[in-house]
């Protein structure tokens, strides 16, 4: 049986790419891929519509898949990721806690996605 990869520390540099009153979308370059972070201040139906358009535009300008970690302490995150077009692509072990985390990918047309211990 294949063991999950160990996720080393990511860069401490999250770069905000979309800043709105209701949320901020930031990118962070990992050693193998680009991670997306979303900090939500207030979630409304209008914020959800704007977020979807902003996330699609930012990724289209980037031109590659983006990845997100599902935090076990955030029970609604899986639903949020699925609605944002992310698919599970494996499990990694967080290096500081040893905790398994599910990693999700939002694919980009024509670009391969990384699979983490499928």
C-alpha cells in the first residue's frame, strides 16, 4: 500500500490576486504546484457569484491547475471546494502535525493535474 506524501512547509508568501470586501483569493507557490487560499469575511449569494467569476478569471490568466488543502477543522470546506470546481486528487501528510489532509485540484483545460497517492 502506498503511503501518503509528506507535505513540507509551503512558502510563507501568499500573494493576494483578488481582494473584495467579502473575500480574498490568494495564490501560494508550492514546490510542485500552486495553492489557492480563500479568506471569506461574509458569504452571500452575490459573493458566491462574484467569487466564481473572479476565481475563473484568475485561473484563466494563470493558465494552470490550482490546488487546495481540505482542513479537517472546516466541515463545510469540502462542499465549498466542490462548488468551486475542485476535485479530490489525493492525500498528503502535513509535516508539522502528521495529520492526513485531502488535496483538491481545480483543473485547467489541456494541462495535466498532479495526483497525490491516489
